[in-house]
C-alpha cells in the first residue's frame, strides 16, 4: 500500500484501531453503503433485513440498534425506523392497503394521518369508515369482507380521547383485521399496544422518544415477522429512510425516556388541575381529570395520563389569543414531547384544514389552547400560566 499515490491514499482511509475495546455508545455509521469480500454475502444482504448491511436505504447499524431498542420497549419482534412519523404511517398504510380495500379508522386522527387517509380514499381506491375510539361494536358493524385494517391512536390530539385498545383490537381480531396503533402521545412508558392485541405500533419519534425537539423521525414496530419483512421492503421502495445521525440522537434521548415521561406527566397533572380550578378557565381536557370522557378507561389502561392537554378560556377566542401572546416561558410552537413546554392554537394551526362543523364535532373550540408540557419546574410553569391568565 506504501506505493499508492496521495490521491488514492486520501480516498482509502485507515479503519479505527479497536485493539480489544468497544465504544460505550453506539457509533454513528455515517455511510451510504457497505463493502464486501464475498459477492454471495452481498447478494443475500439485498433480499432480507437480517442479512449483511448493503445499502443505507435498506438498513444501517446505528439505525438498527435504535429499531431493536424501540421494538424491545414496545414488545415487538422488529421495527422499521423512518425519516418522520408520517414516513412510518405512510409506509404502513400504503404498504398494507390497496385499491378496493376498506379501512376502519377512529374519528379523531392526527392531522397528517387524516390528510393521508383522505388521499387514500380520493386517489387510491381505498374506502374508509370512521368509528369512535372506544366503541368495539361500531368496529363489528363496520367490518366488511374487504376490510383490511383498523387504525387507532392511544391518546388523540388535541382533546386527548383515549382508545379502548383491548376492546377495539379484539373486535378487529375476531374479523381477521390488522390493527395499527399510533402510540406517539403515550410512548411505550405509558402504553404498549401490542400487549393489548394490536399488530403494529407507529410512532413519531420526533416527539417523546427522541424528546429534545432536535430531529424528525418515525418508527413502525411489528408483532409479526412476516408483516415486518413486508414493510421493511416497502419502506425501502418509498425511500422514507432514517438518518444515522438522527438515529444516534434518538438513542441518546431514549435512555432518559422513562425519567422524562414521569416528569412530563407530573408537570401536566399540576398544570391541568390548577387550570381546572382557575376562574378564567371554562374547561380542561386531560384524561387524568375526573369528568374527562376517557377518565375511567385511561385510569384502567395507562399508568400515567400523558403530557398533552387542551383548555378553553371563559373569554373564548380573544382570551385564548391573549393567553398565547402573554406566556413567557412556554413557547408558541408546533410539536410536542420535547423538554420545553409548547403551546399552540389548534383551530388556526394543527387543525386548520377542518371545517367549523368538523372542529365542533371533534370538540375543538375557537379558543382552545393545546399545551405540550415539558420538564421544567412545575412552579415556574404555573407562575407563567398564572401571569398570562391574569392578562387574558
Ligand atoms: C407528530 C405526530 C405524527 C407525525 O409525525 P412527524 O414526525 O411530524 O411526521 C403522527 N402522529 C402523531 C400522534 C403525532 O403527534
């Protein structure tokens, strides 16, 4: 090798000298592909997720460590990580549904998912029936011979309805229908839908799993190996590939997920209960409060009630707007699940595509404020909310 020109030596770099030790953290394998000694191993790696790594769109060691970590937390056999939560949801819906198939979905859906389902029905020949999130009989009535999938969210946005996962999954299973659950709002710390009969769990890892508002990512976790291989292959076709550096950041976030979730949920209880007692507040929507339509279901299903809630002010929209422009610590921003407390106005942002009628049907008021609670000190958060309430 000493005879090589500098041009060639600059291209072919030395490998790390690991003389008997291994790194404590997972290295970032920032490479688009992998080189082989054996052509047969190369060919085999192309055809399956558990062969040798070949090309980054089909697998990467850093990403694989994350996939195995999340599959382990959710109790699944394997997982496919994607470039965003919508990447995972698209891979699963487009990968399992085709023209002529029927989908049963819960009414309150994440905005991006609702838009995707609309596209599936308008342009891809999929039909959909919407059901309430806790009504197994509605699933039984909606099932047709061509029904392929039931789609649920553990905790819905922004009114925090909780799905009756055991009942809904059982109704789907009786009919041989696959259940997919978006577990983003609960995280595997509060809920593991596969234990309640779901077949696939999807997450926006942008939220609690990574937890620091610094990346976009998604993942689909599978109870069944054949379904995993099918979506692994299709996600490669879609190109919704997760980046190794984002996977590394997500792994780092994942290590503190249980600690963060505990603090997120404790802080949320403080804010939700104090707001519920405040004279300027008309209603607080959080399943941890008795009186929320999902309170009893949530108390039986979840060890904590999540860190997203909504509330309405007595003064309606004007008061809501004043509140949002008056908070100092909480940030007016999209997303949730990060360490910072974020607030937004669903009617003009996350749910702006809904008609006034659809908004009313989903219980979202003109002045409803959504709060994604962070891990700051709860007294500082309450002091901020209190001063903003005093102005609104
Ligand atoms: C954010 C979110 C998504 C979409 O995830 P992205 O990472 O933004 O693509 C899907 N479902 C829920 C419940 C979410 O909160």
